């Protein structure tokens, strides 16, 4: 199965159901009052970290996720059912970003959840608009459209230790020798094109080891596999710097270590403070001298010592760090509205409350239009437009709707009514 760690996802909350226009029809009650029920709210879309999901492959060819829509209201004050929420499973370690790169959520643990798209509000039925001056309202609200947006999902592997080395340094052979992982192994650069995780059990210790595509000079600037590799190193508690003692390119172990650490530091300086083990690989065919720990994944030379040191380093790192916590960016409720002039001379009113009033109204119904005017006036929209310099005949846009401003007296504040 292919491993996918970066995808673009389109999420959309369910649309709200429309409110109903209905009047009681009973024997001996010639003019029954309004009894239209409300529409149900649309469902929300959530991302939830799931330990049983290992890749973002499910989004590669099917990037759209949509929650259920609310049902419409009906007579006898029957309200529509709420749309079904959609919970989308993603791997642990998934970072949710906007398309511009702003981080919205970091879902580290199994069960961490992020509200990705909010469902639309259900429209109110005509029974909601009954008042002393409006005895038989002939209108109801439409359902609100659900929120829709594109998001970027990036997976950063959660591993206790990560193998860092040049291509063909023996990383895949090592992880195959110490765990049940079976990465592809061959004698050419970039054999490993996707990360692999292996569970290593050593006496009473258990740790997760990551085999990650080889690093080359310039990776921090995107050369080779670049950031696709480096991103997966960020969460590792311990780094294993694997030096090729039989390098066909003639790089000495010291030169390899210098380049590898320099690339890590350029990508994220904090990585240089991470606990690390420096290990020479391919000891069975070594051509370069090396004074440190030497191993051979083929003959198993030095593997016991490596696993012992690695287990101790991982245990110490676990004990020294607080438990990793995921986070989400909370979206504050938008309050108020603003008025600004657009390039074509028209005016734009922005603000969720004002936009919602217009978007949910049935603008084909004169009584509903009057209600919208009343709501906007109470919110202070007309007053704000007048103070901004709007004149009769100017175009005012609220959400997708264009209105023509008509000048009428509204007390001492000046002009006033939108039609």
C-alpha cells in the first residue's frame, strides 16, 4: 500500500434545512396561527487522530469530505432533523494547515479531534416570526449553507528514534534486521522513497524506529527528498546518525557526520539539541577507519550494543520530556460588522451576523424583505452605511446579495433603507 503524507482536502459542513411556512388547519378554527417548524442544522466535519490509520492515502484520489444536511421543517411545529456529523479518521501526528500554511491543529494522540467545517444553521419556521404586529407571517428562513474550505494535511511520523544518513547508508537493512519492518532494499540511491516504521523489542524495552529516505547535502533547501524527509525527523526523541563506512563516494565518516548535522541544523536548529547516537554501518565491508560504535546489519555485529544504547537513550528522553500534547487553534466567534468601499464604487458589509441575515432570507417575499430591513436597522448596519458616506442609488453588497441603497429619513441619522 502506498504511503502518502501530504494531501489537500476539501471539507464542507452540511447545509441547514429550510424553515416551513404553515398555518394551523383545524375544524372551527377559520384563522389558525402559524405553525411552521424549524429546519435542522447541518452536520459538522471533524478530523480525529486514529492509531489504526497509518497514511493519508485515502485522501489522494478522494479529497472531498461532506457532512450530512439538515432536514426541512414542516407544519404542526415539526422541526427537521439535524444533519449527521462526519468524523474523518487521520493518522496520529497529522498537522492541519490552511492552504497558506497557517497551522490550525496538531493531532498527536489517538482521539485528538479538530472541528474542520461547521454545518449551516437551520432556518426558522414562520411560527418564530409571530409578534404583536405580525400576526400571520407568510415567510420563513432558508437554511444556511455549510462552511466549505480547502485544508492541507501533513503527516509527521511519531517515532522514538529516527535513522539519519546518506542514501545507501544501510538504514533499511538495519531496520529490517532489528524489527519486523520489511522496507525495499537495493544498491542504488534513494531505495527508500517513503518512511517505514518498525517496532523494536529489546529485553524489557519496546521502541518505534523510523527508517526515513536518505539525506543529501542541500536537503534543508529542498534538494533530493528535502523537506519530505526532514519533516518526519521532527518528532523523534533520539536521532541515530548512521555513517557509511564503505561509502562508494569516498566520503569519510567525519565528513558524512558534518554534512548530516549541518542539514539538520539548517532545517530546524532544535534538532541539534536532540539526543543522538553516532554509529558506523557496514562494518563487515568497511574501508574507512572509525573509532565509534561499529555495526553490521548483515552479520549482526554490534547490534546488541546498539539496541542497548538506543533503549537507554529513548527511556531517558521519555522521562525527561513532558507528555506531548496536541493543539488546535480556536476560531473566535466573529462579532459586529464592518463597511468598506470596493474598487468599483460599491460598498461591502462584512460580518457573519449581517451576512447570515441576508443569506437565510427569502428575498422573493416582500414581507421577508421588510423583516431583513428591520434586522439590519436594529444591528446598526444602515446607520454605519450612512456614516460611511453611502448615497441613494449606491450598490451595497452583503454576502452574495447586491442591494440598492434608497435614501429615506431614519430619525436624526440621515438616509436609510435598503430595498
